[in-house]
C-alpha cells in the first residue's frame, strides 16, 4: 500500500524542472490504487501510533541482531543512519550473494535480499528487514546463524 515518497534537492531551476517531469511520470504511470485512496484518511490518522510501533520493533530487532553478531562474529553489521534494513557483510564467502540468498531460502527457510539488489559492488552482502515481527525475526536469525556456521565449515555446499 505504498502511497509515495520523494525528495528533490538541488538548484531551484533544476528542482522545478525535475518536479515538472516527475509530476507527469507520477500522474501517468504511478497513480494510487482505488483501495489505497479509500483508506488513505485512516492510514494518515493512524500514522503516529504505527510509526511508534515500527520504530520500537526496528530498535528491538536491531539490538538483538547486534547482540547475536557480537557473540557469533560470522558477519559484520554495517552502520546505518536510518531505515528499516540491516546490512550484513559476510567475512568469508566465495558464493555470490544471490546464490547465498537462494540457498538460505531453499535450505534454511530464511528470506532476505542479496546485496546486489541494493547496488553493493561485490558479493558477500545480505540485507535483512528489521520490520519483521520480533518473534519471526529472532527465529530467522537463529536459522541464519546456523546456516552461516555450516557454510563456513563447508563452503562448497552452496
């Protein structure tokens, strides 16, 4: 139910021109669905309570992920200044991030994104959603860490 997000900055003359073109694109190709338009007033009315719930969950999940990685340094958690994703950089891997993501889903039931979805320039990056319900996130991390341990022990299994 994405409504939109967009920020345009720069010199005024370029911003105005960009906004004019973006307006045409948005009106032509990115119109809101009828269902989103219908619930938009309710969504906007609930935004403050939803925002707090999301921020709390993101904070809990991030702190738990940090604590697990301190105890199990199989990957490095990259610093983020915002957002609801955590980026892991695997210290040792020869597999592509896509092959690793597919292996984790197929064989370990862990769903995450390969780093190349986010334009990381090399392999070894995995992206996790921090808005996953906390119990599911923790269970997924248990599976992920077990999978990373087995991959480190036998890298050819991917």
